[in-house]
């Protein structure tokens, strides 16, 4: 007999971007899909931020197409974890942050909150550096000035205050399309070895046999599976009105799974395109030392034979940085409200997060120089990967509890797969920490 979870409550929506999107009566499959599409797209934007650009450009430049399988496997892992988040939010009506506060001792909950906030700051640091570099490349300003200009995006967030969630999703769609057009247009200017591209998607332990490619692989993982996205997704799926019976929950889970899978496959294609571009433009021409995005920008002109490629690179980078601003802000609200039951205006949350990211960004570019952005971006993604297990563990445990999820608890095969991902990511992170201190 079917059992509903005992903790089901009314849906919760992040403040200032909330709203219930309902399925119209007698809707067709396409009409239902249209209603449920959106949260996955919002999540996917975090998987193509400037941190992804930095790790993929460096991976493609140094190792050609060899690490494409890391992009693919990381994206597939992200699909599994994000589907678990969506299932948790839909079935229980509460997000991961709320569940963590309610199911763990206060000290543990506060520690999880600190790690979640650190992941948001690390992600925002990547956005600051990426947008600052885009300002430098497109406007000719110095990198420190570009960093300071990124503070203005708080005005953008303020302008969205009180807007419906659908409008935010529409803006994100426009930015995703901009990124995709810019990247795939650049691929038209380089001659990729498509046979080598296909081979690059085949998993190979030999490709990770030394410290440098493994460091980059973990950076790619951190840039792909972001901890704060796990909290965010479990919240924003509740912007859809769902009937609290078996049929209604099953329908929501299935359509949300389609939305998540398609959105993250698009993100995977974009990340793969960045790596393929770097491998085709730099690695094949002998430039295996391109680790900075500004160097990549300036090298695209002579290698591709057109200045349009570099301009597209800069525009795409700027769009990637700005789009992640929205998800980072909403995720910050979800985490603060869920863990601390503290609710503040969206623009104030944005101001705090951006302020905390500006300080290390300014220190980094001033002390390490204007060509340090690439290294700082990769480092920020490694930090994100190190935070990931602290969000994965409660997610897997909570979605496996029948007293919480009812008949929607993880089946044995899904639980086994999720725990394998947890152990694999934990082992890779442990190896990295050991290597860094040897």
C-alpha cells in the first residue's frame, strides 16, 4: 500500500522570488513539461560559471581532449545528485537546509551552514574574477577596477526584487543561450579533431596517473557538482504546485527529472565545448602553457585568424559570470533561511556575499598579479569540491529514509550508486589534500 511521507508540509519558496506555478486542468504532456521546466535550467547555470571556464581551458590546453571523460562523468554524477535534491523537496515540501537543521544536533547544523556559506563565497569568488576579467578584456580596464565593478551587480539583483520566479528563469534562459551561441560559434573557427574528441570521452585511469591532471580533474568536479546547488534545487522545485497524492508526486518527480537531466546535459555540452575549444586552439598548436583566461582570449585571434573569436569568448565569459549571480543569491537565501531561520532582503544577501568575495579577489589579483585569475579560479573550484561531501552525506541519508520519504525513498540501486559517488569524491579529495601537504 502506498505511504506518503509523514513530514509533508506546504511548499516553501525562497523569499522575493517565490510563486506557485500550477499545471492547468486536462493539460497535455507538453503543457505539463512547460510548467515543470525551469528549476533545472536555473541549477544548470551554476555548472557553466567562470570556474568551469578556467578548469576546462587549462585542462584542454595542457592535456588536449584527454579529460573530456571527467566532464562527462562529473555531469552524470551531478544529474544523480540533483535528481535526489528535487525528489527530497517535492516529496517532503522542505529543502535540504531545513532538513539538516531539523535532523542534526545544533552544533552539527551550524557547521554544515558554515561549509555551505564557504561554498557560496568560493563560487562567488569565481564569478567576481570571471566578470572582472571580462571587463578587462572587453572594456580595457585594469583587473582591480574590474573587480570593483562587479559590485554593481547588486543593482541588478535589486531590480529583480519582487519579480516572479518565471521571469528569473526567462532571464537565465537568455544568458544560457548567449553562452552557448558564443562557445559553439568559436568552435566554428577552430578545426577540432573529432575522432580524438570521441576518444576523450572514454574513461581512462592512465589520464589521471599524475598529480597535475588529477588536481585539474578534481577542479572540474568541483566546478560541476556545486554544494550550494544541492540546497538550492531542493527549494526551487517547490515553486511548482504539486498535488499531495501518489499520482501528483510521481508526476512532479518524473517531469522534474526530465527538466534536470536535459538542463545538465546542456551544461555538459557547454563545458565540453570549452575544453574542446582550448584543446583545438592551444594544445594542438603546441601552447600547453595556457592556464589563464586572459591569455586564452589574446591567443584566439592569431590562432583562429579572426578577432570575432576573442570577442565571443569575452562576451560568453561575462554572461557566465552574471548568470551565476542569480543562483548564488537565491542559494544564499535558501541556506540562511533553512539553517538559521533568518530572512533578509535579497539585495542585502547579495551585498554580503559579494562583499566577502571581493576581499580575497582584490588581495589575489593585487598580490599575485593580473595573470593570476586562472590559477585563482581553479583553486576556488577545488575548494568547492572539498565542501561537496558535507552536502552529499545528509542528502543521501535523508532521501534513503522511509519514515521521511515514504514509498519515495531511494531504491537499493540508487542508494548504492549515490554512496559510491560519495566515497569516490571523498577519496579523490583526501588524495588531493595529502598531495598538497606532502
